[in-house]
C-alpha cells in the first residue's frame, strides 16, 4: 500500500510539474466555456425559442436553459479530453525510459498500472472540479434554477465521467509508444468526441439510423446524464409555469435529455448503470492488457 501511494503521489506531482500539460488541461475548459458562450449560445437560444412556438417564456428562463445546456456540453467533453491529456504520462514514461526504471522496483506490474490510473484520476478530478466551478458561476450569472440536489448530481456525474475518461484513456494510451502517436490521439479525441457524445450537436437532430448507432456509445449517456442534472431546475420551472407536459417532453427530446434506443426511452437510472458498466469494462480491459504483457515478458 505504501508503494502504491508513493507511486500515485509521484504521478500526480509529475503531472503538475509539467507546466505545458498542466496549462493545457487548465485552459481547455476555460477556452471551451468562452467558445461555447460565444458561438453555441446563440444556436441553443434560437433552437429553444423556435421549439416553444406560441408558448410565452420569461427571458430569465431562456437564459437558464441555454446556460444549463452549455454547462452540460462543456463538462461532458472536458471530463474526457482532460483525462486523455493527464494520462499522457503513461506514454511519456515509455518515451523517456522512466517506466523501465519504475518496473525494476520490487513491485508488481499491476501496482504500477493501478497507480497510473489513480494518479490520472486524481489529477483529472482536480481540473474537472475547477471546470464545474466555472460552469456553476456562469449559470449563476446567466440564470440560476438549480437546486442543491441538482448540484450534487452534477458533482456525481463529473466524477463518473472522469472515471470513464480515465479508464478509456488508460486502455488506449497503453498501446501508444511515441510522442507522435500521443499527439495524434489527443487531437482526434479533442476534435471528435464532442460530436459523438452529442455535446456539440444533439443527436436528436441526426437521422434515426445514426441516433441508434450513437446510442451504443457510453459517452452519449454521460452527456444526457449531466444535461438532466444541469437543466432539471429549468424543467421544474416550466411545469410550475403551467406549460403542457407535451411541450416540456418535446424540449427534453430535442436536447437529448430524453434518449431513445431503437424507439425505446432510456431511463436516467439506466444511463447511470450503463456508465458504471462502461467504467468497469474499460478497467477490466486495462487490467487484462497489463496481465497479458506481464505474462508475455516472463
């Protein structure tokens, strides 16, 4: 246990010691927040306003809906992309030979694998919590409708998404052996993940076939989970204003708070179950990779 804790501390310190990696991880959520607020906010506002038809809506509620959607989109993406950035330490240790030195210590390879995962998880959670704080501040300025329960659900969602991002990046980064591969994977994940998980553009706007395909991806449910938590207060406000349930459900459908898998509605608790199972599967794959490589070297 002492060796594991020492290894985790070493990995966390190495992450924060690398100013370039740390700056990139810190600045990414802030850049996304500025870009989302500048470009996506108007798109979300126009989409929401057009879906209302003749239903009257206070300006503050429109602002709250847009802010909640932006917040959920940013956190759904940054929890994963920052995890990939933080987990690049695995590749860096391979490139500079540090991993070979670490494996010479009298400790099992599994201990080093666990230390990499937990170290990355701790580092990423620190960045994710900072991003969550920035998002909550933005929502507070724009239009606050969240309850204490909503905030705690967002906190839980950030933890689960960060765990998933760390587990997924651990599996992928395990096979990388160069700086070039590391940069390529980082670029692909940063550019493509937001579209695949429905953060940039709701999958409801895609064709039925593509919607069904994207519903096989765990990230889709992660985005919907945190969107339900971030926008729960605005939906309760709509109900209290006397909006028809059909209108409220239609809005939920249009922004992926409601997901449908081959026509069947996916309940929120099922989304949490899918996310938890995805974390378990990725972790199992990561452990299996380390076990197989260990046996191969023996």
